[in-house]
């Protein structure tokens, strides 16, 4: 093993980073855009090749970046022979596609977008083949589904493009979901999510009871991605994509991801009967079926699509056989298929681009019109047919050789015959591709007069065809890469000997039969195609659409049934279910012994209890009369505060009572604009039902809390009590917990409160500018108003109270660290003092004297609290570590300064700002409603009369 | 004393649940206020009830204090529940002003799923 530093990570990330560039570079022109799109893959390829010597000497390059090692989550990558082969294909073909697409895309297509999608997809594919952690692999797997969706649907204006993209996403995405399950099972069996660990544990996995579920789930993922029967149908529909996309996704990358996965998992999952019968059979069937369909397709790309499905079946079949020789043949065919299929897709694109049609029935005779394309496409197609001296011949021989001695369910003829049939059909559609497109008479009714394109467009397929021929003529050049990749797949040391001539083997006769048979099919094409057209065939798209529609209809029925807009019903179901679950849990038993004595009930507590119970009952009975209910709610809040005082919680009592005041003010303000009474709407049945649910919930919660209180429980609070002064420098443990031990929580909470304030402000803005604003302007509030809205006594007394209340607030804030108090309470107290001004002297008068915006106050509060926390970083301590010390200034007594106080100041400011912003927003309604607004502090100012008398006199 | 607190929590919860099952937003706001009291008391009481032992340190040792942790949790809960109530009040006020009533349930004449505003 070699440590790759971060180079592997860089390879995987380069396309993602590069994806940002083309969208910008398109402004500099199409050439610049394409050039810059090619830079990231070129760089990544260069880095990859740096590692080539290690890989070819049998080494493995690894990079590991731990994230949550306890959970097995780490960004780890590794590069072995198989990964190297795939990464080379992804990057190499990627470069060729970038070049080809530069000339293929027309001026109307947004090219920057295209390259961005392409690079995203490339990054995701690289991630799959380089990931060591299977969870990471799953993420990249899903990313390929998503980015291929963007690529396939690139021509958004075409309905076929959109539908094809959706279908591909649905099928491959669903398979991906199944695969997540399979991978998690695999990780569970082995106890590690690292592929390198999993690959060592083949025996353990195959003997596990969970082998079958894992196998099926993982194969679902692989089969959907690699378009194996019965999931093959999405691939031909994905042909609505631009041809460069098809050439990239369906030759080298997307569909090979499933093959890659099967190859990757080969040492672990293969070698069992289940593997052989599922994988080899599906592969073989797919190979024959798709080849058969391909013959009769008239759309060039569709023909190639089904041929791709067929060749993927070919690969799946070889991997399914489970022998090392077959796996080696599969690895070789991955390379071979890439070369001829990418070339063919690009040739089909060229023909489409030049002749403006891909319909074979409208083509023919292009041999003389497009000689270059003719040579490229024909050589590639001959390779696809498996004609000697091309590379396709080599792998077809290897495949037939493997098939010749495979016994399927005791039958030794079935597999060889099916494989030969597959090869025959494959030869047939390849011959038809050449014969019906390039041969025959030159026609005069092409949609566009075709001729060869420029060099830029045919350079990429030409290079691939050179590879086809070089490997075909000199097979040994491919040996090193095939050896190293096949060794990585099988885990054994593989040394192949690739040759054109193996002697008079059964495979040679099968191959001969296939070629001759293919020629015969071509000769009999017209009668055969008439027969094919007459055959009834299931149309996959119709079935798929029907399936999707019925699932959507089912989902809609369930949603509409459950989600009918009746909020009260949801709440009733929710509460009822919770009570039921609680009951079930209680039935389960397991309660500890009662070990805490009851406290005595003093008479005052009994009085308070009576008030609280009576208050609650009155709220329930009086809730239709809204003002009265509000007043009674205040009493309940008061009793709760009293309970806090009695039960040793002074901080809570202070907070509760100030929050109570603010809440009642808020509700009163809101009620001013709402109906004052609730009409009777629910019948007796409903009320009884709700009553029963309510009593059940109340009884459950009451019993639960009683059970809690009668038992001593282990608590972590001893730590807080012991360290509050030592570590936090405060005697008030509650306050120290808030600003120090659990300062992070408090920080989050003040942010939530600040957001609540801003939400209310934003809502008010939206409301006032919408139809509600109009309604408000037309409302008549004149009846509700008292004659003297700002009474003299109140104005004067609140103004006197303001400095006193402010001082109380400051006092409570300052002593908070050692005595009951602190930022929360102080903020609320000052808010109440300010609110009193609003109530007494009116909105406009008070607002005119408001210097600091409340939004800013919230912001300052959060920033101060955050900066205090960050200050700890300066000393290399974690966020929100606090410190304290004592200061001595003459003539003041020595006093304590703690950094937590600065944090508390942030809390104070946020609470104050949020509360004020909320009430301020509500008060703004009044102004908008067109009420007369006073700019004077009082409606009747007695000093006016004095002044007037003086002036008169 | 435990029975006093437990029965208070039970009554507040029952009252709160009954009110949140009413059809009007205002009743639901009242119900949620009652429920917040109940929940705050519940969390507070989970530390066990003690009298005259506030968690204000006055000497050495850690004996003789009530559990400070539930108090700290409830303190922020009180403030946050105020924020929540305020948002709810504003939303229901907005709904009332937009629609002319403060009913909670969407009825059949108004399309629940389309999310389109009323045509009227």
C-alpha cells in the first residue's frame, strides 16, 4: 500500500471544482469555454498517470481523511488496477467528448451549462471508482444519477428529453436506494465500511445469513444502472440526450458503473450458485433480447442503445460466470466496448449533424458522400460484429470460449447456443448499420446534403478507431492494463496471453456461425422486419408510465385522506396516538422503586393550587370570551411563578413573571384586531370526544410526572454545582449553566429568539402590503376607542417609572452571575419598561424617541455573544470557554469581571431587541389601520390650558 | 407537595389539549400557553422538588442545593415559548386579516392541496 497524500482526493475533486469554470468562461467564447472545460480532466489524468508505475507494479495508492471514524465515516480513496482502468476511461473519453461536443453543439445550445453538467457527472463517476469507503461510494453513486438527469434532460425544450431524463432518474435512483440497503448490510457483516476491509472478508460474507438480501439489493443497484433486464428500458429513452452525452454515458461511464460495481464486489459476492444463476442468466438473456430488438430499430441511436444494453448483458454474463478467465475477459471487453461504442455514437452524431436525420430508412449511400465517417464507423461496427483483426473479435472469442464449457442447470448446450445466438444477432445489427447507412444507392432526398465534417468533429472517433485497430492487430499491447485490472478484480495474479489465433477451437466455429448467420439475417432483413412488426411486444414506456401513474395516484389518495386540511383532526390523532404509545410503554413495566418521600403541603400551596385549577377550568369554560380568558391566563402564570419561588427556583420565577407580562401585552394588542368572541361551532359529540382525549392526555402526563418526582434519578448536576464557582466564577449555578457550561445551547436559543422577532417583522411587512393591509384600512375601530387613550396619570407615572425600571433591569443583569437574575430576565424587565411607554404615550411619540433600531439590537446581541465565545480561540481554547478575575478600583469595592458577563450582555440585547421588535411590529398595524396617531404624549395636556390662559392674559 | 404539582400539570395539560382541539386560532393559542406551563412545570419537576435550597452557592460542598440543570433548561424554554407564541399570534392575526375569519381547518370549498389563495 502506498500513501497517496491528497492526490487522489484532488483527482476526485478536480472535475467538481472545474465545473464552476465553463459557466463563466462561456462569456469568453465557445473555444475558451471548451478549452477550460478540458483543463480539469487533463490535470486529473496527468496526476493519475503519475501513479501509473505504482499501480502497474501491483501497488495500491490510498488516501484517508477521517471525519467520524467512530461511525466508520471517512473520506477515503484508493487506487488499484480496476480503479485506474476506469479512471483512465472516464477522464480520457471525457476529454474526447469535450472536443467533440465543442463542434457538435449548435450556437443555440448553452454550452457553458453543458460542460458544467458534464464535469459534475465526471466528478461523480471518478468518485465511484476511487472511493474506498462504501458510504462515500453511495453518495457518488447517487450523484451520477442526479448529474446524468441534468445531462439527459439537457435539451429542456424536448418532451422526450425531459421524460427520458425523468425515467433514467427514477429507475437508477430507485436502484441506488436498494443498493444503500445492500451496502449497509455488507458493512454490518464485516464491521467496516472500507472496501479494502470488505474485500478481504469474502468467506465471511458468503457464509452469512444476510448474504442473499445483500446480494439482491446490490444487484438491483447494479442492474438498474447497467440497464439489465427488466430495467433496461430507460437506456433507449435516454437517447433523447445530445449525442456527446450518449457517447459518454453509454459507452464509458454511467452504464459501466453497474459493471464496475459487480467487478469491484466480484471477490466477495461471486462464486456462489445464487450469483451464477442470477447474474449470468440475467446477463445472457439481456444480451440476446436486446440484440434482437436492436436489429429492427430504425433510429441509429436507438439501434446503438439496444446494442449497448446487449453488450452490457455480455459483460454481466461474463462476470456472472464467476471464473477468473471470464472475469479477465470481462475486463478486456470493458475496454473494447468503450472504444468501438463511443466511436459509433459519435459517428451517429456526425451523420445526424450532417444529414439532419438519424432514421436508417432515410439514409443509405453515404459511402461516397462521407468517406471519412464511413471508414471510422465501419471499422467500429466491424469490431462490434466481432470480425477478425478488430478488437471486438478478441473479446467475442474469449466470451464464446467461456460459454462453450458452461453448464446451466445440468444442460450443457443451452448457454453455448444462447451465446452464439447473441453473437449472431450482434453481427446482424452491426452489418445492417454499415449496409443500410453507407451502402446502397446515393439518394437525392436527404433532409440535408451530407458531407464529412471538419477535423475537430471526427478526430475523437478516429482516435478511438485507431485504438480498435491497434488492439485488434497487436493484442499484446493491451495485456498490461488487462492484467493489472483483472488482478484487482479477482484478487489473484493474472497473466493473460491475448492472441488473434487460438487454433481450431469450438469458439472459432461458434464465431464463424455467428458471422455467417449475421449475413443471412441481413440478407433476409425485409421479410424478417415485416414479421417483427407483426409480433405483439410489450411497450416498456407504457408499462412504466402506467406504474408511475398508479403509484402517484395511490400516494395522492393517501395524502388527501390523511392531509385533508383539518388541523384539529391532525392534532387529535397526534395526541391520541401519543397517549396510546405512552400507555403501551407504561404497560411494559420496568419502573424503579419509589424512593423519595413526599414533601408536606403548606396551606399557601393549597390556596395556590386551588387558584391554578380554578383558573385552568375557567380558561377552558370561558375561552369564547377572549378578553376574560386572557385575564385568567395571567392568574395561572402568576401561580406558576409562585410555585417556582416556593420550590427553590428564583430565576425561573423572575423569568416566568416577566414573560407573563409581555405575553399578555402581546395578546391584548393582537386581540384588538381580532374578533372578541369565539362562536360555538363544535357539537356535543365533538366536545365530549375532545374532552376524553384531553383528560387522557392530562392523566397520563400527571401520572408520569408524579412517577418522576417520587424517584431519585442520577443526575449530572453535581458536576455543575462543584464547578460553578471554580470554573465559571459564579455563585448562581443556573446562570453559570446558561452562560458557561451550556453556553452553546443558549447561543442557539437567543438566535432562535432573534429569528422569531425577525419573522414577525417580515410577516407584518408582507401583511401590510397585501390584501390584509386593504382590509385593515377599511376597518372601523372608532367604537373600541376610549375617549382618553393616553391618560395623564399613566403617562406621568410610566415616565417616572422608566429610570427606576431601567435601574432594576441593570441591577438584575449585573448581579445575575451570583444571585438570581441575568441577561434573560434583565432583557425582559427593560422591555416591559419600554413597552409601558408605548402603551402610555402612544406609538408615534415613543417611536420618535427610539434611537436604536431593534433589528440592530438583535444583531449586536448575537454578535457580542458570538465574539465572546470566539475570544477563547485567541488562547487556543474551545468556543465559549470562559474566564474571570477580580478588579480593584478605588474607591469602589473589589468586584468580579467574568467573560461570561459579556456573553450575558449579548443574551440581554437579543432578548430585548426581539421582544421589542415583536410588539413594535404589532403596534405598526394600528398606524396602518388609519387610526389617528398622536404626536403629543397625552390626548389632553393640562399644561396647554395654562399656556393658553397665559397667552390670553 | 408532589401530588399538588402533578395534579396541576395534569389539569394544565388536559385544559391545553382540549383548547388546541378547538376550531379557532385564538383558542389554540390559549391552549398552547397552558401546555407551555404544563411542560415547563414537568421538566422543572423532573429534577425532584425541594424547598428552600435554591442553587445559589453559599459555602463549600455541593450538598443542600436543588438540581440546577432542569431550571436552566426551563428558563430558556420559557423565553423560547414566548417567541413561539408571538409568531403564532402573528400568523393567526395575518390569517384572520387575509381571510376574514380565524378558523383553523381548511374546508372543502377551499382547495387544501393546491395552496392557491382564495379566488374571492
